[in-house]
């Protein structure tokens, strides 16, 4: 299988996904299970193909953001336990139970609403209690030494009809900050352990305790507990520069496009909207059909580069919705129809996604997640294309 629209596409290396999983598995306490985070369509890589590969590797759990993502995994035939990390409307308790999906419970009011939904549907929903130890996002507030009231509330939720306490977890806020984050991460871990112990004293025990995100996996192996939740590192990217090179990870995603036109322009000719770039000398400009509607940010205008024939070519002028221009003056091989690498590998040359992310003031998490749905995902294994996810053609 090698048919896909060669306009702009994402290439996902499933061998890299497997390699990263195996690297993580070796680094994690053997007693800890692996909850692979595949939310946001597998961080833009395509949740179904990625999850199938991870399941084949031995992933014990999957974590997603919402019920739509969870049901997508079930419809793809994946039987592993799935945890929804975010909000699900309580009236969908029946759907949670029917699809064997575990739900995060983060407050008394939400727990009561979910319990009501479960009772009305005549089902029992597995839940994971979220403890807020430092994010102030979701969870029973336990950031201070005395969190007895929050523990009482969490304990009350665990006794509600229709809810089955299965797990308890927290999320680290600065585990990717190196030495600067150590004290607070340790504080979060201690607060979490106190919460678990306090609930145990009330007779409430959980099969699964988990707190390690990707940076936690890399930097705090002593905190692995019963499950770990690797996310960005599964895709071969570091949570931050301060966590880089802890494991030998391989980026799984590459963004590719083609040259649609090459033209010669003279001195003083301007390029793209706003005439923000003007040629100082005669130059060759290549037009590439990728733009901010595909997820290549407009903020990258005249700040980034691509690879053409394995050589760097600077983005010139403003990135348009559907196109951008490259300076290929020094690349004699540049021609129409040639593949362009916006990030990733081209022969021996490699353009890291971090270069693009840094140039526009963001992080690789956002860069991969923002690749648009009109960009097909092309899956490669053992050097061969084994599948294509084309979202615009999914209904054909």
C-alpha cells in the first residue's frame, strides 16, 4: 500500500513508536504497568494506528482526554482498559460502562452527578480519583499540608452508588524542569502519598496508583507506583530540553510536502503578503503547498527552514494559509515535484521539530498536535507504507 495524496503529508514511523516504547519499558519499574497516553489523536500521530502498535508492544492501558477518543479505540477493536483523563457528561455513564471505559472523578459535585447517571442507567462505572497536588486544574485540592476536608470528600465519592473506585492519581507540574523542579515534584509526590494513605485509613484502597507523566518516567523512577503514563516520549520527543537524552528516543513524525513551482525573481521583488521580504539579489524561490491551515504556523514566517535535496532552504515571506515559499537559490537540484521535509529526515540530513517549535515560541507538544486534519497520516513500518489515515476521505 503506497497510495496517498502527495501534496502535504505526515509520515509516522511505527518502528520508532515501538523503539520508544521498549526504551521506556526498560527504564520503568518492572512492577509498574504502562498506561500509554494517546489523547489528541495520539498527539497528532493518529491514535488508532499508534495504539495498535503500542498494544502489540504490550501496553497495559490507554489514556485519552474524552469519551469520543475512548470510543474510537473501542471501535478499532482495542480491548485494553482506557482511562478518560478529563470531563465526560454524567448522563453518559451508561456509555462509559457499556464500552468498559474508566472515568476520572475530580470533585464531589461531579462524582454525585456521575453516580446519579450510573444509577439511572443501571450500571457501574469504574473511576479514578484525581488528587490536585499542584496543578490547580482538576482534582480534589491537596496542595497544602492539611487536606482533611478534601480527603473526606474523595472518600464520600468512593462510596457513592454506581461508582467503583479503581485508581487514584495526580499530575506533576514541573517534573520537566530539571533541578529547579525537584523540590516541588517531591512535595507533590508526598502530598499524593499522604492522600492515598489517608483514604486507606478510611478503608478505601485502590488497585492502581499513578503519578508519573513523561518527565516523571524519565527523571523520577522511584515514583513509578502501579502505573506510569508516558505521553510525548512515546512519540520520540522530550518533555523539555532539561529532560533530553535521558533515553535514546526516536522522533516518529515527519512533515513532508512537495515543490509545486520554482521561479526566478529579480532584485527588489517581494515575496508573499505584506511584502515583508524583498530579494536583495536574483534568487530562486520554490513554492510549497503547506501553510497554517495544515498546521505549519504563520509565526514561522522568515524564521524557519526546510530541507530540499537534503539541504536547508529558508522560509521567506509570510506563511500563507495553504502555501509558503523557500529560498532555493543555492540548491541546484530543486525542481517541481521534489519532496520537501518541513521537519524530519531527508537522507543524512535531519531537521528537528524543536527548531520549528523554538522559532515560534512554543513546544513540540503543540507543534505535533496542530497538524491539521487535511494532512494525511502515512504509516511506515520496516521501511514500507503499511497504512494511510486520510481524514477528509474517511467517509468515502
